[in-house]
C-alpha cells in the first residue's frame, strides 16, 4: 500500500517500539510512544480549536518537544511552519504578514518574543496543549480525508527582494524523498543520528523522517559544540552516533583544529555532507580518522524537498573537487543551456533543472515568483509538466557525474545557509541615514561585505541590521564609503566595487 | 593583549572585546570563526593550541581568558 501521510511512519513505530528513544537532547528523551501521545494531544487541541488545512507556526526552542508539535499540527490536518527562537523580530513580522497564521504554538523560550509581536491569532502554550484529552475518533476522521498532496510544512529561505520566501512541500514529496534518501544512506533501526541542522530549514528532514520510518534515534547536538569540537566528538562517542548529515563547514572546523588526531569518532559509519564545498585536505583527515565510514556528498534545493543528488565517494577518491554525482531514484536532474537545450556533453556548463515528485508546491502565497522558478518543461510542450530551475550552474565530468560550478545570480552559501545578497541590501536600505548599499561576498574567505554611503555610523548600522536579519546573514565586514561607484548607465558597479574591496 | 584584541576585532569589527564576556553576553564565536581565531593566534604568537583545549568553552569566554591561555602556551 503506498503511503499517503508521514504520520503512518509514526503510527507504526509507536506501535512497534513504544519505549525506544526517538528524539533526544540533554534535557528530554522522547520515546516513540510518548512522541505519538503528545502529537495526538496537540492534534486534538488544534482540531477542537477549529484549525484545519492551515499553517500552524511552531515557535519553540530546538529540541524533541518542537518535533512533537510538528506532528501535532499534522494530526489536526494542518501543516507546520517552524520558526527559530533566535529569529529577529522584523523577520518574524514579515513571515507572519505572508502566512497570516491563526495559531502559534510557543514555549517558555519564546513566550516573551511572541507577546511582543502584533499577533491577533491564538497563542497556544505547548505545555497546556499536552494536557488535552486525546480524541482518537476525531483524529481518525481527519486522517480519513487526508490526501498525499496536502501540504506538510512551509520553510523560509532568503528572498532577493528583502522578503523571505516560504517554500511549501507536500506529504508525497517528503515520503518520496525520505524513502530514496534512506536507501542511499542505508538507514535502519540501529541508526543513531547526530543532528546539526536547525529545525527551520529543510535540511533537518534527513533526520526527522528516517527516524520515524525506521524506528531509529536522533540526538540533537548542542549548537555550541560546533564551536568546541572536542566536546562535539565526545558527544558523538558518548551517544554512539553512527550517522551524521552536516554542512561541510562543521566537518571542516573539526579537522582544521586538528581534533581528529586527539580523538576519533568511534561509531560513525555514514558521513553525509552538503550545501557547500568540502576542502579536500580536511576531507582526507576525516577519511583517515573514520576509515570504515561511507562518505557522501549531497546536493539539492529547498524547492525540490531537501536533496536531489548524491555522490558516494569511492575509497580511492582522489581529486580536488567532490562531484555532486547524480539524482536519487525517481528524480530527474538535467542541465539546460541558455537556449533551453539539454546539455549532455562533458565540461559544458548548464543550469541544473529538476523534475519529479520531489518538486514542492512552490512559494507560499506567491504565485508570481512560483511561476518564475517552476516552469513548464521547455524540452516539450505536449502536456503539463513542471520543472524547477535551480539557478545553479553545473557540468558533467568525463565519467558522467555532475560537478557544481556556481550560481547564476547573487545567491550565496555561508555555513550551509542560502542567502540572497539582495535581502541584506534591502534590510540595509530600510535603515535611516543610509543612501546606498551594496553587498558583496568574498568567496575565498566566505565573508559577507557590506559597503554603504550615508551618515549613519558603522556600529549603528550593524546594530540596526541585527534587529532585521538572522545572525547568519549579518555582514562580517562593513565599509563606509563617500559614495558607491556607478556603471555608465547609473547602476551600482558591483564588479568594480568587488575588485577594489577584495584587492584592498 | 592589543594584538589579540586586533585579531578579535578583525573577526567581529563591532564588538568591544575589552568588555565582552560570553558567560554574560551569550555565545558569540561561530564554528568557522573559531578556526580563523585559532589560526590567527597561532601565527601571531607562535604557539600551538593542543586539541584538548578546543573542547573547553571556559578558555574562550572573554579576551582576558584567551590572553591567559596564550601566555600559558607561550611559557610551555
């Protein structure tokens, strides 16, 4: 029987392994049975409140409790929207304006922040929701009407106009992704994940849903351990973590600080990385420290539900650049040139395009931007078939594997986060006392540089940006200039500015 | 100490490290900046951080604490 709803995974694992830890951190270990009970209590409360087929914002600290709230929203036939406790107020306001949510679930860590927002809907306290007596008849009725193209979540990514874009995915896409990803990563009941990705990005799907599907276990690694790597490896060993899917910079940091000479991750068997380039020197150090592990490079955009491509590194991998390989089963990834013709010969760049069940529902409440990126397959016009144009450039190597090259536009990756430089510029432009701003990215040093002209002091601008942008988007360096250089037709001379700044 | 402050301000231009303390002001140093920080200190002061120190936030919560650590490493 094909699956319709991700909750089927939870139902099965809770029946089979009620006592087994599913999601854990240092303060809470939720077993599958208790996770299931909490999701049903929350689902009942939402259903009683009259919420159905709409976004439920989960504005909670990262951890097992937030995950149970996600599934609670799904039990009620709603979809969840994870927000981060550290997200600045301005960004939350933009997201609320787009979503118009009627229900927000909060906890102690976000109570004050939520009270400070102009939110007219119902603020629901997580702990209070758990007290709701479960109404299984009502929940079964909701499920009987569910179809697999119902939305499951909306996650927000950077938008070049200054407004974050909400990507909505459906159950079908997540089921398709998780089942094919799990085969590639060889997940089973003995898998113990060590999670790094925040819950408000699609990267965390890699841990959440395989854990449900196989009755595996996910440990949330405390964030600060990613700055103190010896503690990180101690944590992995103590929890017997055998599978990690992290941004490449997390691995790079451990290797660059020579931790692997001191302490080896003893249990790691699957090491998946992605979202950024893994420098070969650091990769070598990891492979030496974990000779029994499989190493996989993953690639994919949020718009195609998590990851679309993978490359399993052969033992004798030598080369200065790790390919992104080829697509998962039931996903097609191909390259189009500027004339919308398929690129098949090696060493010729083209835009990465994706088709398949993995395609998300598009940008929430934004049909114009959805139509721009999710287009009719230009290779034929005979029937309705959407593809997603990633804006990423790649080429095939001699052995037919895809190699990532660069972006077509001003989108960058920093510590695994996707950032539109335009969003930073737009935030800067909204600050009083600033005439012009231009944001650059130093690819070599991975630093965001903001140049501006205006009366405002650098430190004041920095403070103002902190209230508008999440931490990972804040410029590393801010330069005040007399004026920004212009091109002959009056636009900011981005290339000229970049040359003068990076060579200064 | 001025050299250390310069390194820190290179990473975080708008933080006053004479006053900053992570135990009071909250964690600041992100993982990749940690790599830059250690590399810059090792170059500037000609010391080598033993990996055992990299697991202990207590040595890195303020400029004074890092300075203390550098002096200890210099003596060794």
